[in-house]
């Protein structure tokens, strides 16, 4: 019997969707880790080992060879530019990386040395570089919406799915940097050495998405 394929899946909002997609292919887990502190599990047929990791760590596990495949947001792939193969848009977890801030600042946010609170420093710099604007990224990893009102930053660059949190904190969207959905990615070496197993899983995923 082949050793199980290892999938590093981003925990949080992508996790349940990934579990449902696998279940639709007949891949189920006695313990799906949803309500557990355990971080890895093997399906009942012994074909898939699933690891629950932080979204920003998924490419690390893929690049390091600790996982053959990964389920991670396109936002992470754009920001990190890891050496992985992007196989499939899984069409869930949709959200936008946006530039947002107070309504009064909208007309003047494209000015030099604008302070932008974000954890997407590379994407933020690229956005402003394309417009020949020198921005000052301010690294923040939570409560991003508080940055403008507290003076930590002028505006923010962050992910939003509905825009509701922005609205509740008095912010509006100025522009969309990119749209993101979950992607199936692979370790390049695993893709060659375990091609048959990966291709079978890929075909199963694609069939689920076409339903």
C-alpha cells in the first residue's frame, strides 16, 4: 500500500470547506480535527494525512517537503511567492485584499509616505509602486481597522469578505488590490514522485467543483 499523501490545510475559514470537499470524494476522517487540539489525522482508508496549520505556514510545509499538497489562500501565495505548483482554484474562501480607510481620506490617499497598516507588505508595496507612490507599510496582524482612528496608520490594506467589519469601524473601501480564493498547491518533487496519487486526487477535486 502506498504511504498516505500529506496535505497541509490552512485552519480557519478554509478548513471546513476542504473537509467537505474531501468527504464528497469519499475521503472521511474519524476525527476531522474541527473540535480538537490534535493537528494531524489520517483518513479511514489510510490514503490521506491531513495537517491543520496556520495559513501563512502552509507554503513552508510544502516547500520543506513535510507535505505533498496544500490548501491555502491565493493571498498567501501572492504575498510569499513560494516555490510550489499551483494546481487548482478550489473556488471557496473568496475574499478581497483592499485598500481602505476613513471616507475623508479617500480623495488624498495616493500621496507619498502614506502610512498603511497591513500584514501584506509585499502586495501593499507593489500596489503603490505601480502608481509611483512611496508608501510606509506598518506591520499589524490583528484589529487592523483600529489603525486609522488611533493614529497608528493613515489607512489599511487587509482582506475582507463582506466589508461589514470595515463599515462597523467607519472605514470604506478605496480600491481592490486582488481577489483571493483557496488553491490546491503541490510540492514540485512530490508532484513528480507521487504523480499518480496526486493526479487522482486532483481529478476528484475537479469533479466535485464541476457539480
